[in-house]
């Protein structure tokens, strides 16, 4: 297996989750994830510092997602909202209540303004503030402010019943 294939295999699930955070239509989210993977694959030869690979990959994916959002702004959205941001199908042990909670959370995350959604989604993927800052071209302080504001907005939206 080539280095490119290994990296795409390692980050593929995260790219799928990231795509689903930007696109509610499952088919378009899958296409966006593929576009992200291709963009990452093409950009990997430009990676100069292997210790910064994760931030580099998420920067490429983020840029592709932003381009996707910009191109879709005027197009009507059609399709179902996924029950979860996770890639795997929910198992039979999950309750209806958990599915509804996840659907509300996913809808609320998608409803966040892009400057708040971007760092929050990367935080949910396990990136550090420093990695998020590098991926988005922000300062760590700005990342912290945006994540804090995103959490406040999410809390307010969920309390007000967004996604119900």
C-alpha cells in the first residue's frame, strides 16, 4: 500500500464526517468526501513537515468544503438530514431518543455560521487548538473564541428546539 493510500485510508472516515457537517444531502456529502480525498491526495507531495500532516490534511479538506458551500449557496437543498455525523450506521441497540438527539445536534451544527462551525467540527475530530489554527489560518486565541461562541450558540439552539 502506498503512503498516499495509507493516509487516505487513515483519514477517510474523518473526511466523511467533515463532509457530512457541511452537506446535509447524503449523496452530495459522499461526493464532497471523495473530492476532499482527491484534493488531499493531490496536495500531499507539498507537505513539507510530516509532523504537521494532520493539520495540513484538514486544511485541504476545509478549503474544499468551503468551496463546496460557496458553490451551493444559491442551489436549493433537497434530501434528508442524516441521523448522525458518524460514518457507521446506528446499531440496533441505539434508542430512538439517542437518534433524535444526534439528529438535533447535527442539524444545529449545520445551522451554525461557517466561522463557528469550522473550528467546532475540527475540534470534534480531535484536532488541538494549534492544529485548528493552522488548518484555518487563525490564531489559537481566535480559535478558542470561535469555539466558545459556537458552543454558546449550539446550547441556545438546542434549548430553543432547533432540529425538532
